[in-house]
């Protein structure tokens, strides 16, 4: 199985049970070994009292991209810790795009950077997540079942 196919199968298995990302309105755009891109169109219910996208929604989008990237090797991985820096507001109607890239994967510990941009490429937030591989797989590679 190619690394790309493994990443796609892992993402499909995760997406099937990812009720939070779907509920928030996210779309899985792309996945590859150590990478993932998700998007979200900011709806009225995503905005806060300032009329801009709630920081928790932006964080959730970045966190979901991080999750798909660090789980792309068919090894269950969870977040150890993460941080976010908000750079500009997201506004209602904006399409936010979170692109996660692996910085390092050593043993069971991974480090990933996620940039959240709008459709013009303007930076909205920078997120860094640390992952830890735990027991489990997303699908059985021997049998090829999800």
C-alpha cells in the first residue's frame, strides 16, 4: 500500500466517525502522509458577539486539520498539547482553509504546524500541535477493511 493510499484510507475511516467536524460544517479537502487540508465557510452561527468568527471555531478547524495529518499513517494519534495565535479575524461568509504540515515525527511524538487562511491566502491563525501515537489503527491493513 502506498503512503498516499494509507493516508486516504485513514482519513476516510476517521471522517466516518468525526461528528464534531461535520457538525461544525468542515470539509476534508485533501490528505497525504503528514498533511491535511480542511475548510469551513463561516456561517452566522460561527460568529461571536463582535460579529467575527469565534476563536473556538477557528481553533477547532485547525485542530481537525492537525488530527487528520497526524493520523495519516494508520496509527492512532491524539493531541498532547497545542497553541494558536490569531492573526486576523474571520468574517461571516469567509471560506477558511486550514493546512497542516508535519514538522517532525520521532518515535511516538509528532509536531505539526497548521496555517489557517482565508480564500485570498491572508493569514487568519497559526496553530502548532504536538501529537502522541497511542495503541490502535484506523483500518486493518492485512485484511484491507475499515
